[in-house]
C-alpha cells in the first residue's frame, strides 16, 4: 500500500511531504521524505529496487489511489528492466474509498501521533518540533518495526519481513534525549569540553551500528 501525506510547514531538510509504503503481510513500513510530489516516483522505484536486489524479495502488488502524483509510477515500473523482472502489478483504489487503502491510511495517524508525542515528551518548542518533525516520524517508523501489538500475531514487522531480528534494537534511544558527540583532540586542556551537545533524533540509514543522528542546537543542523 502506498500513500502520501502533506505537511503545512517545511522541515529542516526542506521536506513538505511524507510518503509511506506498507507491506500487507508483515505491516513493515518504508518511509519517504520529499520536498515536492513529483519526487515520489523516483523514491518509490528506489525502494522497490533495494527490496528486490538486496533482499531478493518480490513486491507483487502496489495499491494506491488514483491521484495525479501516482499515475506515472505504473509506467515507470513497466519501463524499468529490473522492476519488470520482479513483475510488480499496480492497482488503483476506487474514488472516495479510503478503506480500500486502509493499511496505510490507518498507519499515518498512528505514526503522526507517536512523532508528536515524542516531540512533546522532549519538551521541544513548536518551531523546533516543526523543523525536525520528519526526524521524529522516522524514529517512530524505526520503533514501529520492532513492536509487537495485538494485531501482529506473526511478530514484529521487521522480523516477519526480513526473517531476522532488527540489528538496531539495542541502539535505540528516546527521541530528544541529550547526548554528547565525542570529538577526538577537541580542546587541549583539562577544562575544555571533549565533545558537543546534541539531541538524539534517530538511527541513520546505511551506517554501521552504534551510529546516531544528533541535532546540534547551536548550529541548528
């Protein structure tokens, strides 16, 4: 299932829209952050290729509504040799029937609520919450992948989809938690700080374990 939600503000990375791909069997979610809707096609194709090439998993069907930003995805899949080999079929929901795309329609308010709760727990000002909201949403997605709920009888989504436990479980921290980024040889005397203060955001993708993404309140990056 594929859907897109728009924000009424611009985040730190210039993003205005959040895309979500939800696997029906495992309930695993793949998040997408873009500044314009016309970037959705490229991001979706990249995710499909990663799933197929790296993990040898075939995406059989993608279901989405018939909005303008989605109509070119079907053509792009058919014209891509890698995705043609995977044989993905694109299905569109009927107009005014969001229940047909219910898996992702229900996922958005849940993840938005968790992201807002994380920002509120960290007692961040509204301006900063909006600036790093996509980071809070990504943190919510990472934690959702390892959660067991009443409706997930097969187990955590990550384990069901990939057949193994998520390697980052022990590295997770509370969103907004204060941390120190150690910098070797930073300062040359005993009274100088040996690192920089930062707020924990989430775990960066395609990085080794024990790597954390921090927000620097001084540089605002």
